[in-house]
C-alpha cells in the first residue's frame, strides 16, 4: 500500500485532497494539523467505507488519531478514535478489522440485479421468498435470499431491479445484469459463472448459490450399444456349448446310422444323414420339436439327455436376456462419445446457452453445437418442462442447470428411471460467484459478509431448502420395461440374414436341379443320336 502524508495547515493542502481516486483503497492517508477547530472541507471529502484516512491533531504532548469515513455518498461523516501518538503509537481501536468497524452503513440503499429467464412470475416469488416454482429461476431466488441476509448484516436498505439477460458484450456494449452494474443501476448481481471479459467491469466475490451447467442424459439401454444376445454367457461357455452341440450331433448321427442299417419303419425315422442329426440337435438347443426322431432305445436316450441338458442352458439364457433388456449401459462417459452417439442433443432455451455453446472452439464441442443448432433445420432449444420430459423418455441429452433439472426429475421420474442418469461438463466452468461493481466502496464489506454467511452454515441450510441434489437410485430394475425394435435389432438382423441365406440356398438348389435336368436331357439326346438306325443294321451269321 502507498501512504500519503499531508499537512493540512500548509497552503494548497485542500487542493491535494481533491485527488478523489487516491482517497480510496488501496491508498492510505495521514493528515496532520495543529488547528483545534474543525476543518470544514475535510467533512466534504469523498471518504467512503473503503477509505483509510486518519486525521492526526497535535495536542500539548501528543497527537490524537481519528479515523474518518462516510457510510454512503451523501451520508454524514463518521469518526472513530484510532489512538494517539506520544513517542510511541497507542492503538485504542476495539477491532482492528475494518469490516467490524464499518459494517453499519446506516441504511444506505444497495441494489441487486436479478436475472429472470424462465418465467415472469419469478419476480413475484423472488420478492416474497416463498419458495414456489423453484424450477423456474431457482438460482436467482437462492441468490436473492442470501443477498437480503447480507444487506441485513450491513444495515443496508435493500433494493432490486430485474434483468432478462446475464450480460454479454456485443458491439462494445454490455447487456443485461452486467450493464446494470456497469451503469450504476445495481451494486451487485445474481450469482453467475465468471468470464474473463467481465473482469473489466465487475469483481467476482464469493459463491452464494452453487449450480452446475452440464449435459444430463439417461445412459442408453445396453441393447442400444451392444448385442445383448451374446452377453448372457462368457466366451468359454459359448465354446463349451458349441463343443457339446458338435458332440451331440456326431453321437446321434452314429446311433441313427446304425439304426437305419438294422431296420427302417416309416418316414418319421431319421435317415442316418448328418443333416438330420444336426436338425434334431438344433431342435434341442432351441427347445423345439422335430418331425423326425430315433426309433431305437439308444437313440431316444441320447435325445432325452440332449434335450434335458440344453433345457438348463436355454432357461439360464432366457433369464439373463430379460435382465439385460432392462439394464442401462455405461457406454457414454466422454463428450466425444456423446457427440458420436445417436442421442439427440438439445439445450435449455435461455440466454447463456445461446452464447456459451456457440463460443466454444474445440472441434468436439463445435460438433456438439452443430447438432444442437444445425445450419439447416430447426434448432434443438427447448423450454424447461419439455426438455426434462424428453430426458425422461430417453436417448436425449439436455444442457441446463443440473440442480433445477434434478428438482423436476424428483417430481416427474419414476424411481427406476433415476438410476441411469449421467452428466457431462461441456463448458468446463468454475464455481459461480457474485459480481460486484469493480469500483464499489462496499466491495470488501460484501466479500466478508458473504464469507460469514457461508461459514455460519446459513448458506448450506438455504441450499437444502431451495435445491435438490442428484436423485439416489433406490429401486434399480424394479419394474418391467417394454421391449422395442431397438432391443430386438440383433434378432431381426439374424432373421433377415436367415431369410437371405434361405433364399440363396433355394436359388442354388434350383440351379443344381436345372443343371441335373439339363445333363439328363443331354445324355438322352446323345444316346438317341448315337443309336444305330435299322437300315444300317447288318446281320452276321457265324461260319
């Protein structure tokens, strides 16, 4: 700090004290005088609550030290005995902290700029502090409550104004709340995320209303990101099943081969081919019947063993499939995965999203913004209730203030729908802080009083009254969820491939059949052509 020393009894002293910018923090003043009467121009100086101005009057054997300041611009000058100097400095202040000595600003009006973006009805609920419609402008309502407590602690007269924008600089002009502070319409604003360009106008003091702005979405179903029909068993189990299938096929083939050679009864008997053996093994694997079956006891015992063994496998597989159909995945954990997924990306239709999302320079974040606001087509900006409802339906990511979304989630989501909620930070923002005018004389007082509100536990108590944390998952997979086409995609693809394979096999069979018929006709033709005619027949008699 820089200390200015001036003698008020010298000519020109009054002119030197007209340097009003230097009468405030961080500069300090020590004014000496021998006059016993009051110096009138001293009481007109702009010595605000952040000033450190000490008047030292010379007495007979010492200097009396008096601290001077004004609680407001047009308020009366206040004086506090600071001590005296008689060869050594004696400090008589009750409190050395400037906040404790000047925390009473004697009813001076302080104004807060409240940002209203969700609903115009919020301005009525904010003033009444009735905690209604907290999912509308919840951060503003919480900030207003804490600021009112701060004003009471400073003995300030509370005033308020409303703005519909946080404040961004465009064409050299500020808008919204920042403009209110810059033009003197307000002394401080609603808790907001710090931005570098705003530091030329405001100072961010302390956090009084925590909130996070992130993407929130429900993790897509497991069947949406992977083939759940291969997940019930591990790789070793699938190998064991394939081995058992092969052994069963070979065993039945040997048994039926021997059976056909021994005797043959009717058309329902296996014909002893490897294909019939494979058919009955596949029937056992899928727990289906077969029109052909072994007739001898050995073959029937083998069929019974195969059907019984594979029934346990079929039951376990079906049970696991039912669980996996309803299980969420953990496939999306980064912004890159979110950008490359088929999840619809959207944002809350408020002021900050239109500015913050567009300002990102990272390629991944640009790709996400292009999905939200494409060059052609409708932009994906939704009002709050509509966005949360689409979030509940799934495959939808919503960029908004998490605490407000969680409040709506508690009101509208089922318990099992809360278990797969995921959040991703898009803007990498810091904690929000209260913006105060950069040259405000009450900056330090507000900074200290906000810290006292937090340290006393008042801030935490209000957070619990106004905000809802992330819902807990208490009943995971407790209800039945319907199965759609997305879940059955692998099965439908398998059926489609089966139809294509069957069609190709049919064409191959028709082709082979036609080729056989063609060869038969050729052989018949050549046999008739090469047959000798009756005229050329000669009868040779033996000699």
